[in-house]
């Protein structure tokens, strides 16, 4: 195993996308499985640590005579990045420009709708940010309270309006379906209100009950008898209602959970699905260079202390041929283009097509030229199909 300085340098030598994890949340949503913290008093130290991590990576490259990466996209996610002040964000962007060759044409920040004030939106317009992703989730206040979201339904359209007025012309919102007790009519209403906003991009996810979340504990403890998972057939109806309505409204269904108006796909997220390298900065952030993955410790104090001491707390996984095959198939099948068979080794291509035949036969997979993709019917059962196509 290479020393840590070597791990850092190899991971960023040819990176295109930069992800910065901002773990701070004023309160935790009950469904969220991402690393987050409510330790707001650490924000200044955390931003300083992010800048120091950038410098450590730069120094490692210089020591080995490797070129600095050229950034194609930047994504500031969380957590709740809008819990940082504009001053914090300016410090980060100034340091990005100092360390990296910044040619990013898509710069996204995630925000909570209730954090979108005129002052904050104006501050964003003075920074390189040109895309905002907001967690709307639902336009029903009862369901928002169930999720422990801080905003109310009325704040979402107001936030979109405020961002537009500040010059942010590329906005994405997240939606969620499959709530306990939710009906098709409820979901139709959420879709209608989302479409009325005219945003350029939508992501939609079924409410999942993940181990380690507050929701999981509530379900396991039987805290609320009504808190039951949505029926699978109802989930299916909701998913296809979504895809049909968004397609009719002119959105491209370019990834299982993502929809965009023409030319408005998330370029940064698309890099994950198309096997492009990326840098991850911050607690719990992952990086990938095509040969290995590494990730920072998912603990803000350990992350900050490690960076301040010049010894980042990092784990790394080196990928073998089977792992790379599995990643390529799983991620590519999430997209509307599917797997480009010409990019696979001949033996892998033969292996994949042999396993895929039964799904091609029942029309869950479609083989067209050099591409293998999920059919519309296959989208909802994609996890099962992908699992069957993996190497074990």
C-alpha cells in the first residue's frame, strides 16, 4: 500500500470534477444517511481545513512532478452548504483558484429553500456559482414536518423566484415519494407544483428506510403505527406517473432518478455515471482516479485534526478488473444510454451479454448496436437486474 502522500497525488493527477462536502445541518432529516453534523461552531475551522487539504494535495503533486488538475465541474454538497456564510464560500473559491486550474463551467451548490434570502442569492451571483440544487422533497407541510425539514411548502417557489431575480438561471429541485399514507393524487399534486416552477432539472427518489437513520429507528421501534413503508405496487405507479408526466412536459429522463430540460443535465453527477475521475474534499468525501477510490474519515473532528496535523485520515480501495467491470455496468445502466459494450474487454462483453439474454428476452433490457440499456419496464426493477449482471 502506498504512503498517504502518494495516495493523494495519484488521486488528483488527472481529475476533472471537484466535490466539496459541507456536513453542517441546523437539524437532521429523519431519512438522511449522508454524513452530517450540527456542530456549527466548527465552521471556521472546517473551511480552513478544506483549504489546507487542497494545499496538501497540491504539494503532493509538486513533489512528484505531476501536473495540477484542470477542473471541469465543481459541486458543493452536504449536509447543507447554505449553512456556510458567503464569506466562507468566497474563501473556498479563492483557494480553489489558487490551487487548481479552474475551468469549471458548471458550479453547483446545494441549498435549503429557507436559506435562500435576497442577500444570500445576491452573494452567490458574485461568486462562480451558476447552478443551485434545492431539496424541496414535497409541497405538503405535513409530510415536510414528518421528514423534519426546516422549510415549508410556500418557501420553495419563493426561493426559486429569489434565485431567478439574482441571475441564477439553472435550478434543480429534489422530490420524494413513497411517504407513509401518501396517495397517487398526493403525488400528482407534488408533480404539478414542481412543474409549475419551471426549473431546469428535477431529481426524484423514493423514501428509503436506511439503517442508521432516525427513520429506521422509528420504524424498528414501532414508534408510530402509521409509519409503514409504501406498498411496492403503489411505488411503481408513482414512479411511472412521474416519468410519464415529466416526459410530456419536455424533460429528458437521462438517469433513473434524474430529469432535465434539453441541455440541462447535471454535468457533475453525470461524471459519476460515466466513469470519469473526480476529487472529493472534506469529511466523508470520496475521490476516484480510475484505478482506486479513497475517502476521508466520516468524522468532522478527526478530519479537521488530521488535516491540521498534515496527516489526513484516509482509507483507500484499489480496484481489480472485476470491480471495474461491476462499477462500469452498474453505473452505466443507470443512464438512458446504458452500457457502451465497445468499452468492455471482449471477455467481459461476452459475460455481460450471456447474463443479459433472459432480460433481453422479457424486454427488461434492450440491446441496440453497441449499447445495452434498461427498457422503460426495466427501470423500476433496475437493482435486481444490475445485481444479476455483476461478477461475484
